[in-house]
């Protein structure tokens, strides 16, 4: 349960405990091919989606809010709370 909660709160960090960022990045690149850096690049989207799936809420809005919070904490420009861009990134 502790790992599940950590994953829901910090999906990218928890994923890094299982596989290195380099390994996951390589696997994502093999699946998605080249991509532009966006608000939701493939690796970020994967981490958010896994966190969303493990979250008791399970809502896209929760995943987007967590991403906005993380971006703001890192000093990056805030993103919208709209779920549309995140849902598009998940489809990609």
C-alpha cells in the first residue's frame, strides 16, 4: 500500500524506483518515436496515467492538478487545469 500511495502522489519518482529513467525513456522512445517537448511529453504522461490508475479518485482532473502542482514547484510556467491536452497526450 505504501508504494501505491507514493506512486499516486509522485508517479515519476516511484517509477524511477522500479526502472531507471534511462530505461523507461528508451522504451517510451521506441514506442512513440520522436516527439516535440510539450506540456505532456510521453514520459510525463505515462507517469501521470499510472498515478491516475492507482489513485482512489482516478479522475483526469486529479492527474492534471498534480502535474500543475509539480510544474509550479519546479519553477516552470503553470499549465491549464483543462483535461483536454492531457487526454490527447494519453491517446498519443
